C-alpha cells in the first residue's frame, strides 16, 4: 500500500481519497508550488495535512482565524498528529508547549495567523525549526477586492521567497479575477501547479423564497429541523438579536453573534457552537470563516447576501461531513435596493463598482431562476451540470408567464414620471389609485394611469422585484432610491426582447421537511451514539465532532459493527480514534465490551488483523509443541503483528524477524507458513 494511502487510513480513517484529493496530495508532497480551488467541505485541509506527515521538516499553515486554527489542531491531535498553533488566544502554557515541541523536533504542523508575519522574530523562528512547506488556507484573503481581504496575507509571498520553500494555497471562493491575483501575490506571477475542482456540493439542498413574513419563514424552516445545528445570516446586528430571541421563544437553543459584541461574548458563542449539538447561531457575516464544524445541518439567510461568492461560501458551511443539509435564502426588493446602494455609495473605483453590480446580478439571477438552481450556480463558476434534483425548482418547477407587456407598462410609468419615484408610487399609478401624491403631481392624467388594474398590489410588487433582479431598473442613490431605467431595459421598451417572469414567487414557497439522516429503524441507535459522543466530548472539553462526525455516527448506526475490526472499517475512524473511542461506542451498539490487546487493535480493520488472530490461536496450541511435552515457548503479540504484516515466505525469513529466532521458527514456523499461504 502506498504510504499516503496507509496514512490516510491509519491517521484520518479514510479508505480512499475524495475526488481530486489524490493528485493535489501528490503535488504538494513532491514540493510543487500549488494552487487548489476546491469546494467548501471538499477536503482541502487534508491536502496539506497529509503531505506534512509525508515530508521532512515542519509545515507552517497560515490561517485567518484563531477559532479555525484551534479547531484543526484539536482534530489533528485527536488523530495522533503532533500539531500546534501560535495565536494571541493561547495561554502561556499552550505557547510554552508549542515551543517545547518545536525545540524537540516533534511538531509536524505549526498554525499561525498572517498578522504574526509582521513580527521580526517570526522569520528567524521558521528558519530555525526547519520549515519545509508553507500552506495557505483561505488564500482568497490575499485579494484586495475580495470579500474577506486581510492585508497581512500580502506578506506571505515575501515569506516564501525568504524561506525558499514550496507554497500550497487553498481556497473555495476564488473567481477567475481572484485566482489571477493569488498567483501574482503569492507566487510572483509564476504559474503554480493549479487544480480547479468542482464547486458542486450535491448534498446541499438549494432553495430561495421571496420575502413575505421573514421572521415566520425562518421560524417555520427551523422548526422542521429542530435539534439540528444551524446558522441564520442576517444583514443587521439588530436583526440577529430579535431573530435569536424569536427562535428561543419557539423552543430552540439559539444565540446571536455580531461584530458589536464584546470579544469575550463572541468567543463564548463560538465555543458553544463548536461544542453543543443543535445550537442555532443568528449572525452577521462576522461569523463564519472560522467555522470548521462539519455537522451543520442547515444555513438560512433572512436577507440577501452581498454576492454570489459570499452566498456560496456561507451556504458551504452546511453539510461539510457530506451528509444531507438544507439551505433557504429569503430576498425582497428592499434587499436589492440595499445591496445596490452599498455598491454605488462605496469608495471603489467605477470599474470595481461595475464588477460588483455584475456579481450581484449573478446572485439575483440565481434567486429569480427559472430552472435548476445548481446548474445556474455552477455555471457562474464555469462548470456545466445536469439538473440536480436537489433544489426547490427541481422539486417544484416554476410557473412562468410572458411578462413583457407588464414590464413595458412599468418602465413606461417610470419614464413618464422622470425616473423620480420608487415602486410604491409607480404601482399606485399603474393600478389607478388616486392618492394625494398622485393627484398633487398630476400623475392621474398620465397615459399609464390605471393600465395595470388587472393585477393586485402584491403581483406588481413581485413584478418590480423581478425587474430589479433582472437589472432592468436600479435604485438611484442620488435621487433617494428612485428607480431609473438601465441600458438592459431599452430593448424591452422597443419591443425587441421578451421578458419571462415567475408566478410562483407570489405564493408562499412550499418547503419539504428536513430529510432524515438515517432510517426510522436506525434513529434510536443514532441518538444513543450522539449521547455517548456528547458525554465523551464534554469530558475531554473538545467539540463533539472531534470525537466523531455525524457522518461517522450515521455509518455506525446503519452498519452496526459487531467488533473492533468492523468498527475500524467505518469511515473517519483511524487507529488513534479506534484506540480512544472504539470500545465505548462498540458497547453502545452491541451492549458488551470486546477486550483486544493494544498490539492487535493496531491491525483492526486490516487483513493482517485476521491473520494475527489465526497465528495467535496456532501459537497458543503449540506452546509445548505438537505433543504437549516440549519446552514452554510463546510468541509475543509484537512478533505476531510483524509476521502478520510482513508475511514471510520461508522458515529462514521467519527466523530473521526480530525476537523470533531459530527455536521459535522451528516450532511455530511450519504452522504459521500454512496460515500465511492460506491467506494468499
């Protein structure tokens, strides 16, 4: 077995790589400068953690948030890997332990924030400890126009040059423009070995809904997922607090999180979310990039995100363990006006504002999509896909109608009022409502007055919202949000372009209940396994998923391993975790304890394990020879393991195994060779 696959199973507990991982691991292990764009939850971390174990020296990991670093270090240590982090959140004892491990040459991975690179002593430290690889997590932070720009990321390229070591950069949210900037800033414009792997997250259900009663929509969505960990993103700090309170009143465990909170309060929310099952965090985008919790089962947006990249990154925090996860994004006309105004009133140059409007248009197109949402989302990232069957529009195709005439009426009303009013006044004109404002301005005499009486006010609101989404009209920040007509609308006004609208967005979106993680038959066992996990994680003061992820527990509940060999075959259970937790979970499943010698446990789940058992039985039968009168001889577990792993083919080969010798080879060898030959 290749060494990388051996470590993949023995350390991380996986039998095979996920799609795309193997070639990245190979390139990074070989010391190639590497840029890997992989979907959130696609296994990026393993693509630098495994090479770190294969390479000599220390791998330095530059990561943006303390919570993210501490989380990965805990997970690595639980798997038996020597890893540490130097962060401002460390206690003095933690920092001393890291430096001691570095001095002893024991540490394989050292995590640090980019801000630490500004310290004059950091470069000397990294030289002294034998840094052989730099890994950069969330590499899109180097982009000055990205949504997560971190100025200190600009120092990483200089660090690579100073240490003269290979660099591997990883991110999930880099469009083509950002990828060019990453290559320029981190690799001096020299093309690295690049991997662009699919952005698809097929386990995540995508859904959008027009805002009707946002609070009730979020409450209904969360009620169907009660007891599951989730995140609700909101645009304002005040809304996070009111929504969190509403969720608590509805019986959920929920907390709020935003940048205006005290640092200690934010850390407490992060700690609770990592360690508690079923907690909901209602947050602004201040919460997220440090979240490495693999069993988040749902993400909802009570307001439209800033861009399609932000949307993709935020929903990508759900279902990182590969199990089913749900999303819901609410949007309305006010959201669109807010996002347009944020772009127009920003300090970016005109070309950047135009690009940001384009990104927002892509997200609005996804919100108002007429076909499979996943197809449209992946197309933005340059990928083609068939209809997914796992989005709201695949489940319930939209009811479309030709809205060209309605849109022309609305555009005409805007033009005839000098593009000086918002949709509310224009709807009054179209529906023939003689308000004081309409009468005072003489708008009841316009040709468009009353031409839209056949539609209700909610219908016209939906039409204007879709016009905003199609970028046919935009709010003008210089005219207090009045709608002005864009270039895209001119062909429609001239009758040269048809506009198709959706009728179903006028009705409450039907949303199926959350999918069950396991069958009804296996659900009680899964609950018992989760209870055991929680008890163990609380005792160890680590997040529950550091013990085992939901995906691992689901597989346990479905396969019901009867012994430690079968337990070792469950995905996500490596040698260290089998030793630490296997017995406890096996007792939950079979109701009995299985004692296994530690040497034998190292072979659990491998073919050598079965050979070991047969060799052990044979050795016990021959302790005093075949006739039972010979000298007392035993074969210790350590030697049995070596024989099971090396599989000698002759008595002389067997005698050369350390601790075996001629006498033991003579007595036990023939029987052992018969067993080994039968196993081939």
